[in-house]
C-alpha cells in the first residue's frame, strides 16, 4: 500500500535530499511512497521539476507572483496554493499519513502545529518549531496521536538510541558538536573572523545560516533547546561534547551506565531515510566508512570562552517563555549583518547577549507573542548595528 | 514480587560480580531478586559465605569431598547436590525464572541445554555453551520459549544495539577487540612472549585463560563463533576491529548505514546488570568516564600476522560440526602448557592449527561426540608437547 506524504520545504537542502531518498526507496521496491503535496517558497524552477517527477495533487508557493511563474510549467490538474494558508493546507492534507516539515525559519512553526493531530507522523527538520514554539508543540503533541520524529542528525541519533531504553531511564543526552571551523583558532582571532572563514565547515555540507551557527556554536545551543523539548529533559541532563569527526552523531547515557550511540557518515540522507521508514530500516548503498579507516574518534569539552554565543542560547532556553524566539530571530539578523560585512563575527555573541538582557519576557507566549518577539529582536539587532553598539565588520 | 534465580558458577569472576549486582539492586529497592540456588566447583569457603548471605534453598558442589567440607558451615535446611546432576538440578529449578550460567568450561554446556525450556530466561556467560554446542543450543532454543541473554560485554552490547532494529536488517556485527598486550609488540617477538607478558591485559581484569586468549586473540575468534550462533548470521557478516580502549563494547551496522554501539567503562557489572533487569535499566553508581576524559577512541584493522590463532579459531567456526569443540579443548590444554613453561606462546597457534588439520570431522555431533572431540584434542596437545612437535618454552 502506498504511503502518502506531504513535504514542506521541498527545494531546500533537506527537502531535496528527502526526495532523493524517497525516489531511491521507491526504485529499489522497498517502499511505495506517494508524494501528495510539495511546498516551497520562491524556487519555482526547481519546484516545477519536482512536480513533473513526483506528480503531487497540490503544491504551495510563497505568493501570487510565484503562482503565476509556475502555473504554465506544470500539469493543469495540480492545485496551486500560496502563502501561510497554502503551507497549512499541505500540513493538514487528510490523506497524508506523513508530513515532512523541512521549512527554514519561523514560517515552519505554524504548519507543525497544524500537522499535529492530522498526520500520523510528523518528520521535523524545521528548527524553529521546537526552539521557538517548544511548549506549544509539546502541549499539542500530548493531546494528539501524532508521532514526532526528528530528522536532524543529533536528535535522530538520540531517537534511535532511545529504542534501547525508556525516557525515565535517561541519565544524560550527549550531543556531539564538530566544533566548527574555529575549533583550533587562537581565541583572540575568533571575534575578527571573516565570513569565508566562518562558512568553511569541516564535515557537513549545509546552508549558510546553519554553517555560520555551527562556527558560533549557536547551532548547538539551539539543538540543546530542541532536545529539551523533544525528550522532555531538564537542561542539566543535556550535555554537548566536541567531536571533530562528526562520526558519532550523539549518544544517550542511561542510568545503568551504558551509553548508546548512533554512528556513521555525516550524510543527512541516513537520518532522513530512518525517519521515513521507522521503525523499519531499509537497505541503501550510501557511503560507509569503516571504523578502522576513521582510525580515531576524538572528544573534548566544549570550551566556554571559545563559544560565548552557545552560553547565551542555552541561557535563553533555560529562561524559557519567549526568550528563544527572540534569540533565534536576533541570530538570523546578526548572521545577515555579519555575512554582509556590517559586523564582526564577535558581534554575533555580543548582539545575542544584549537581546537576551534587554528583551521583555513573556512566560507563556502565544504564537502571536512569539512572532512579535522575533520581530522585536530583529529590529533590535538593526538598531544595535546602526548605532554601532556592536562591533563593526 | 520476588524474581527467583539460580546462579551456576557463583564463585568465579562473573559469579561473584553477579551477586554484587544482585545485592546492590536489592539494597537500592529497585529489584527484589531471590537467589534460590548457587552452584560452584571446589571453592567451598566462598560458597559457604555466599550461602549465609543469600540463603539459597539448594547448592551444588563438585563432589562428595566438597559436600563434606561445606555441610558443617551452612544451615542444615540447605540441600546440597553434587557434580553433573547437581548442576542440572540447579538449571531446572521449577521456581527459578532466571538461570545464570557463569560456569567456566565444557561443564557449562549441559546445564545450558537443561535450562532451555525450564527457565524463562537464561543469562549466559559460559563460553563453551555456544562455541562448542552452538547448534545443539540454538536447536533447542528454537523449540522453546526461553530467552537467551548474553552477558559477555561484546555480545551484550550487540544485544542492546539490536533493540533498535531487526535481525534481517543487520549488515555487519562489529566486534571490538582490545588487541591485548601484544598490540604493539614487534611481530617476531610475539611467539617468544612469556606468561607474564601474555597475562598483562591492559583493560579488563579477568581470569588467566581468558586473558591469555585475549593475547592470542583466540578469545575474539571464539566470540565470533558465539555471535554467529547468538545472532544467526554467517561469518562474513561478523567483523572484528581492534579498539585499544575497550570503551566501545561492540556495534551493529544496519543496512541503512547507521551503526549503533554500546559504550562505557570496561566493567562487567554493567552488562551483568542489564542482563538481569532487561528490558528495564536500573540506576547504579558504578564509575562513568566521560567521552571528553577518554579523549580518543582508536580503531584499527586486526592484523592477520599478529594474531595467527584468531584465523584458526574462525576457520574452525566456519568448518562447524565438532571443530570448535576440538579447538576449544586444545586451546585450554595449550594455555596450560604455555603457563607452565612447556611451550612458547607461538606454540598455541601452532598447536591449534595441527589439531584443526588432523582431527576427524563430525558434521552433526551429539553432546557425547563433542565431549570426545574435546578429550581427543587435549590428548593430542599433550602428545604434541611430549614429542616436541610444537615449540619448547
């Protein structure tokens, strides 16, 4: 029987790899996935190709402009929806048992909330859903039958490891961090680093925000927040460890002393496939490097001085409420300023710290509160840059 | 409700640690284990202490001599049995849901066969049960409801990892090997190594046969044979990898590319506890070393020339039938000759090779055939040593 699914964010890095995995599983005869819906923002050229290949019933694009651009290039019977409503439609297709949310940014939160209760499974790659909307999402999950499966390699590794034990048996989640490009850079040089240096990630081939976040370790702080919500654990049971080879994707230390880890290539197609086929594992021929070939797996403590932004992000997580929303919005704005040369790399951590300190806290924010905090933080960053409160590029 | 258990081999290394774990779990209030039976060979002094502490209904000792020695020192209502029959009684106690077989040597095979079908769970540390009697044991398991849980750290790690996937989803079992004391010894010096050198194991504190087997890597060959039977896999899906820190206890590579490994201290109490409490995990305060403290986990290929005995043992496994029985008996005899200075370390591999070449093969051996092959091999070793066919010590 075909498994129907909807994919939001189909033209991004995770979206395109998801379609590759789907095609490869279908071609090998191991699965029969049927793509009912595809959603993206503005990359209508690629979306049109995907439509011709996967023949969805419905697609979603950013606005009327993109609707016009794509409508001539795809079969007439494909329904075209737009904007926020379009994404929400995709997230709630009655026949889609699986929704994959690979949207980038705040825009992904609402479709996550919409999918919970409608889909049997929600495969989540959208960071903001949990970072920003963790309490809204987990509240909703607790009332519904939907299973949430994290696609992100660290959380997917933990999800796999947890098959060997129960939530209350967890002692610590150990989240591995590559350490990024500045792992060995002399400390005083890091604040002055250029965008080229920050974007030079050693292991994973990712988008530029996430690569930059991995240099500042903001990424790891956000993952700690996600883990907090995903696995319902206090922050002191979630620990990062620097692991330059990115071969151990993360581990769970159980209360009996056993650590269970998931290891393998830094290749997102593996956790994507596991998420799609869970609880089954299907064969593939993706690259495998043997342990003897890897030769050494190294681990070290995350140095607090090297990654000041990490501390701020985890602090925002512990503070809770609307703090992560503000920090996440601020970080996006700060990266933009950094990549365009307006501020130095060190300005990212400085900006985050100011935003966390100066923001108005809301204990139990609504979706609309979260949006306001995000906007406020972005504006605050622009202001800080204009008034040169944070360092120049 | 109390969980009743019988422990065979209570005075050995695994046996005493099992009792430590049982006591610690009972004391913490997390379990309520009730030791119904204890069996050992000749260490009646320690057994008497154990009887006073754990109050079993029945014990088993080697012979009438040990019965006489112990009978005065323990409560009169404890039934004392002896020999083969005594061990078989313990293995079949009607009220013992769990039987732990920590016997050392061939003597452990028959109680394993007796326990299958009687106990709900058989926790197995006795190597010979699977190495020598693999086909008998697995035949019997396939007809009965008994669950077999391996205590040995490598197999226990694989047993844990398999909670995350199904047997048919296994691509490769990766069994880690410390490499023993001769990991970096110049190749030509190894055959001349002394007993002191061979017994100097870097990580695990074990008995002298197993330590010597870990120097020759016979141990790992035997574990490959055990894994073959335990997890029902052909030999080409079971691969050793040298890992000097013994921190990764073994891994399963699944067909989707994910490797799941179990990591932690080289402390047998952890797999013993997991076996006792499976599928639950109980808290303990055994030592935990963090990954950052370990700093590096190293892996290398197992060098064929460094460990010639390994090849012979795996070859015996592949040959099947009574070959592993002969090889196992021969190895025990060869180690004795080595430890008493009759042969050189290199003589162990030489002796094994001759035994495998010269033995009479039986395709489907009975228990009695296996015993004969074991005896034949031991005699053969004595002969080889006497006639100086294998090198002098």
